[in-house]
């Protein structure tokens, strides 16, 4: 990546797990009735072969990782487990009563927080409660996020027995200085054991989460980390850029700003990691993600079925994603809602017989057109428009915004078509920003997003 382009395009920008992005949703969310109408519409147009997805947010952690931007509650009191699971199952019961047809469950993902904060027995109670009276897709893909420090063999076996075949392990880094700075205490041996035990039990997909741009990271520290990662050979790797937003996440003030690698070094760390991963046989899926050629993520990219949602890249597209638990986001294609962001408010709403909506957005026709183009760019690195109704007035602005990207050989324009060049893949967030009409209309005075590189 050229340093000139880095300096020019390394600006705050959305990660585009949705369009419109959360800061630009409507000030008033859809009503309970309207949201359930959108849910049932999405369900009605869902092919049973496609199924629906469920994301369950489990917010508790025993200790605070200072880099983390997730919604979490720090506690060592495990008595909170059962009451939280009961609340989630109560929320799910509200949806089950509202469904006009019985959905086919294709995907379940447990995120956090730390899902394995919960005991194996309580996780089993949760999953069995969600699946009760539901239809499970014969090719269902259930996955969970695992903290190496507290995921036991019993967790692995119990979740496997309940249909889980995918595990995402939070590695972040192997360097002890970096791990100490971010308050992440885990060892190489724990990660190695978790990886090998998962495969022995029968898990078919192992993912590692890595982060570049953390305090005290450098190319010198990243090289042995990538060597250890490639030796363990996970099926896929999420290589995320650290988002430093201490104004929003106070814990990020725990380490000095000078400990962070500067923009040039951060780019060097990424380039080193990318080069080493590709040399080890991993394929660059797009922003953040690498996978081995035999992995379903790589196959989805090649056959045009790659999708992106609030959980990042996925190999399965669904019209309906139901988010359960505090702060979870649901996607009914024509609308989004996010749940209450505190556990107390979430429980109050759930036990008041409500979907615990905190904020949301119903997409208009222009939103839907732009959503499709941004999703195409993120997952296929190209998009096209043929129908007259898709050429909205904002397209005139989009052509103007793309001019510098064209001049820098990041995109190629053809009649009614845009293609991202190989050089442009590193700047895919910037390219999507040209289509983001709400971002340009708002012109935020404060940085709402992490930098694009």
C-alpha cells in the first residue's frame, strides 16, 4: 500500500456492517407493531433453504480487556447467569408468539462479552430453549466466541452436543507485553489446547481473532505472533484494525497514547501480517478476513454468495437476523432495531411484554438501493445498476465523490458499473463512503468511526 494513499484515505469511516450505519438511523425507532410487521415480511420472503439467523449477546466478563469496544458487564458473580438466560428466553418467546410461520433456524452465534462466562449447563439451557418448537436447518451452522482463559473442554463438548460446529477464539496477539497492556491474560498453550481439542471433538471451523494497532505492537512483535498462528492453522482469521475511541470507551485510556503504533507502523504491521498469511496459504476475503481455500468463507467469495452483517463477513445470506440479549441488533432487511443497552433497561422491557427496542431504522427506497450497492462492494468488490428507479438523485453526488478514487486507480467505472481494483481492496470502506448519502448529508463534526486503515 502506498504511503501517499495511506495519508490521503486513512480517515474515520464506517465498517459498513449495515446501511444506513447506526449513527444515522432515524431519531424515533419503529414501533413494536411496525417492527414485527417487518420481521414477518422478511420471514415470508425467506426461502426455507436459506433459513434465519439468531445472534445472542452474552455480556458478562470476569475481567476488563482495555481495548474492547463491545457492550459488556464486568463481574465475578456467576449468580447472574440464570436470570439473564431467563430474560433472553422471555424475549425470544415474544418473537415466537409474533411469528406468522415457524422459522427454519440456519445460524446461531453466541457473542459477548464472554459467552463462556456462562456454565456449560446454562448454555445448554439457553440453546435448547431457543430451539424448542423450532425447525433446525439440516445444514445449520452454530458458532460461538471463546475466551481461551475460561473455555473448558466441558464447554466445547456441551456446545458440540447441541449443534455447534464453529468456534471463534479471541487470540488478539501472542506477545506478553501487548497482552499485559490490554489486560488480556492467556497463553499460547491454552490457545493451542483449545484449537486441538475443538478439532478432536469434531468442530469443522476454527477462527482466530487478531487485532493490529494495539499498544506496544510493532512489526517485530507481530512476526512471531503470525508464525504461531499459521503453525496452528485455523480455518479462518479475522485480522481487525484496532479502533481507538477513548472518548466513547473509557477503558482505552488505561494505556498511554504514545504506546500505540503510528499510522505508518500500523500499516506496516498490517502489510506484514497480510503477506505472511497469504504466504501460508490464506486467501484475502476482503476487509479484515482471511481464510484457507477449503473454508466456506473463501468458497462463498468465489461463488458470489458472500454476505456481510453485524457479525462481519459470513458465508450465508439471510433475510432475517434476530438479535437477542442486551444491545443486540436485529436485521429484517427493510429495517433494523437495537435492543436496550443496559441489562436493567433490557430486563424491564422484556418483562413488560415488549421487544426491548432502544433504537432502530426503517429503510426507505433510497436506503434500500444504496444498501444493495454498499453490500455488493463489500462482498463482491463490484456493483452495477440497470433499473431506472435505482438511479436516484444522490448518484450524481456519488460520481463526483468517486473521481479521486478513479484517479488513484482504486476503482474502475464502466457504464452503470463500478469495479474495485486490486489496489482498491484495502480502501473498500472509503469506496463505500462515496455511496453513503446519509454520511455526507450529516457531515459529522466529531469522529464517530475508527480510521479506515
